[in-house]
C-alpha cells in the first residue's frame, strides 16, 4: 500500500534474515498517518521454532520508558496541579534534595543512583525505593550538572504523580493517557498482559558486563541497584513485569509508542482526543540542559524527559536497542522495539532507510 516505504520494510526483513534481529516490531507514522506496522521473529528465546511475534506482543523497552513516565507528571503540570519551578518537597515533604520539578524531569536533580544497595526483590517495593530517594543527599548541586537518572528517574517522577494525584504512575498512565489514546503499553502488568510479553535475550553474553561499566563507577552504581536490571532471569520474570520500575520497565508495542509520539507531534491530540496543550508539548520538547552527561559520558541535550537531537528530533532510546522518537522537520514518528539486547545500529539503519525516501 505504501510502496514508497519499501526500502524500510526491506531493511527490517534483512535484519531478521541476517540474525542481527531475532524478534522486533517497527511502526512509522508520516504526515499524521500510520504508514508502516511491521513485526517479525520470535517472542520466545528459542529461535524460529518459538512463538511468533504478533502485533500485540509487549516487550520491555528500558529507557524508552522515561518520556512516558515524564508525560504522566507533565499532564498534571498542564492541568495546573504541579508547577515546574516549585521545589519537589512542596509535593513530597520528606524529599531532602533541594531540586525543582523541572530539574527532576531533566536529569539534573543530582540523584542518579539509589543510595542504599538493594536486592532484586526491592524492584517490587515502591515505598522502600521512593523512601531511599527521599532521604538521599544529592551527588551535586541540583541544576548544575546532568547524569541520566538511569534507574531512579521513574521513582523520582512517579512519586510526584502519586503524591499529587493519589494513583500509582502505572494506574495513572493506564487511566489518563494509554486509555484515551488507545496505547498498548504500561507499567506493572497484570497477569494476562504478562502472557503477551516477549522474552528478552542477549545479543552476546558479554552485553550486561559491557553495559554495567567498571565496578564502583557511577554507571555501575546507577544501573546495578536494585540488582537484577540486566539479568535475564529477573527481566523475564513476573517480578519485573508486574512491578513499576518506570525508569526502565515500560512494556510496549511499537504501535503503542508510534501512536504516542504521533499525538505529541500533532501538538497533543490524537484521533480527535486532546490530552496535552500545544504549549505543554512545546515546553516538554524544548532543551532544558545542554552539556556533559556524566553517566552517559557525552554531551546530551535534555528536554523534560527526552533527548533532543541536532536534527530537531526528540525522543528516547533504550538500553538494548529499542527506540522511539518524533522528527518534526521530516514529519514522522518512529518506534522500534526489540527483544534482542544489543546496540542501536539496527534502528540507525532503519532510520537511514526512512530518510532516504522522505
């Protein structure tokens, strides 16, 4: 139907045929309409003989989660219930760090790692982890420096949602965003949705060691606590899928993420349902911090929950290769979700193929 996009379709199938991809889906919207919805490979780790990937297959997308939890809080900002420049402790009195809501959303609050070592079981204990964050001392003066709040972001932002609204961020997302916009994604999956999940698998056995970095480094402290966030036995378990770790455990379809970014690109409206004001979308996608990110060890332009790229696109990639973004200049949104934990070269090639036909 959309022959123009055949080079993207071919690239997707080539990734599967070569074995560089073993289970994934891809959704692209262009000029306000869906033009590609592709699935391929297996949702189980036992290769081509396993269960085929379906359009409703959910997969853990790591940091692609972060803009989604940010949008929950930003919806409350848009409704006048939260002020971006108020201190966090206005809404969360036990919170000790003198950071503003804006700094919490833009990875400059100074709390990139949970301060108390916790086992994998703590993933399911929201109160414990939020309490650890509330009592922590910041690692730098809030606002002065950025480090991706790798595991902590979801509790920092999600507890603000809970304090203001009363619902958990997973419930809030389902009721206020995913439901109205018909997005197949969520935090804290019920048993029926867990049965739709793809099993994550390593592209190579060294992947978790490479990603964690040197023992004792900021990266290792941020991504190794609570334990288990890079361990397949945890990631593919009911513990992980049923918990709310909103920095990193959104489970989503590419279709759901593609629709989300299409609504944002259209100024906050999708299928005639307005969730966000155009002004809120503009502020949420504006660069708030431009400088070194000491966890990612490179220059990053942080918006309120997303990364902004020099070509004007905004969105977020996740550890392992999933990614979702909007490109206002070229008029498209792209969402790619994968169970094969490897690098981002796959989605880079898909984007290159897309750009060649636009």
